[in-house]
């Protein structure tokens, strides 16, 4: 390490890492520095790698070039072209928005846009206070809706587009609300992937997998908001108070964010509706001695969820006897698997198979449920509707 490189990197190093760097400058190489410090060579080289990566993210690559990184951005891949004598001829930098700054900017923009949305006028509940059941809570978990997905029936065996998605989910909600008792409390739980895509290109953010899309992103967004609003309004006809949870899915990382913000503004004047706008990956429902965790299922393995709940909601954990985790993501219903202190369950979807699922051999049944939670006894009942049932009443 040269003194110049040391000057570049020292501001990005911890005290211990700077000690390693000073030893390398003093003794001439990493092996000698490790021997002098009484540590392994890998410990010294590992520290160097961490410091260099930390510096590169901020736009500094000693030995190649010195440049700045734009505010709110992180330095990604850097390509350097050298001449035969080793001189740098050209560099290519890839800078990308820092995730935290990007999410904050997105949230601020969404708040500003949603401020102009029309508000839902408050309405009186249909039933009298005496007619509501206070012991029961009705929960409507919505498996991956994938609104915006296109399925060609000649290829997949099932048709699906924006109209079908809106019709299916609104009809299912209406039927389930009819089946459910008049509970005072209700929760509409979007388990994630309510939207099929999270960008104009129609590709998954993480893997770049191209998705089968119906129409434009703006139309998908409009139908998604209308569908969820109809489902919420339907719940209001039977229940005194309705809470709305939109879990973050792997298909709609940012879509779930703006969906919650839009709904929160739309129902701002309706005291009977509460929309959770937290971007957290895990949400929780507490009803007396019953505790439910909500997670899409794409970033935390099921066997880790009991520990997550016990840590996130330690006080609630100690005060409850019936604990559940509800997930989406896999599009099939796994029977409740009991872990110490909590059971974990994934839910089916009403959406048809897309080409990826058809070619991959995924053939899970389709349905949606309403689950009745008792304040002292946990889950005491559930009703289910299927596309075939909905076709009969359509």
C-alpha cells in the first residue's frame, strides 16, 4: 500500500482497519504486517477488501481514478480501460440511487400526489352497535392477486386479465362478507403481490424476469386501487371498523407502498377505516389473546418467523395464547405447520396460472377465505369461495 492509497482509504476505515493499513505501510506488505500484529494474513486482506468496497460505494477507487458520487447515489460497477504502459485511458461508472434515499424520495412524491385524491365521505354502519359481535374479528386474507397479469387460456388453460382480476376479487369479497357474521372488527389483509409488476418495463426488479402483462402500468394501478377500494367498501357494509394491511411482495416492492398511501388519503375522512402505511416487511394483528403476523413469505423462511414474532412483539407474545403467521408468495395452501408457540400457514390465490406457472408444473387450486378469530379462543371458523362457486352466482 502506498501512502497515497492510505490517505484515500483511511476515512472509510474503522480504527482497527486503520491499524492494519498503517502496519502494511510500515512493513511493506500484508504478510509482514500480519506477522507484526500477531494476526492471520487473511484478517488483514479481509479488512482491506471491506475498506475498498466501502470506499468504492462512495465513488473512490484508489489506483484507478478519483471521482465523486452524486448525492443520494451509491457507486456500483466501475470499468477501467488502460493503455499498454498502464495509464488509465477511460473509465465507466455505474451509479445507482441509494435504496434508503430512493425510498424516501418515492414516499415524499407519493404523499404529494395522493394529497389531491378525493376523500371517501364518512358513512354510518348498517347495523346497530348491539348487533355487532365484539368477541369475533373477521379477517379477509387476499392471496397474491397479481392484478395486471395476462394469461392466455390456450397456453395455460385459464384466462386472466385486468377485467377478470377485478371481477373475481370484488365478487369473492362480496360473497365472503355475506357469509361472515357482523363482527365489530374486520381486517382486509393483502398478503403481497397484489400488483403483478413494479415498473413500466414489466420485469421483476430482482431477477429481471419478463412478466406477461395486460395493458399499461397506469391502467394496472387504476384497476388495483379500484378493486381494493371496492373490497374495503364491501367490508364496511358488514363491519363497524375495517383495518387495511398491504404486505410488501416481491412483485410490488414499491407498488404496495403507493397503494397504502393512496388508500390512506382516500379514507382520511372515514373514521371507520384505518390503513397501515408502514413499509415494514412484517405486520401484526392483535385481538385479545390472539396474535397474527403478516409476511409475504419471500424474504424470511417460515421456520424463522416464530422467533421474529417473539422479538418484534415480545409484550404481545407474553399476553397471547393463540399465535399465527399468514403468508402468500407460494400460491398454494400449506396446512398450518405448528412451530413452538405459533403456527405458520400460506394461502392460495384467486389468480389464474401464467405461462411461467403453467410450464413449471404449478397446479395449486384457487380460492379466497374469511377467517374468524375469537378474542379468547383463536381461530374458530373460516369460509372459502372458489372461482367455480363465484361463476355460479355471477
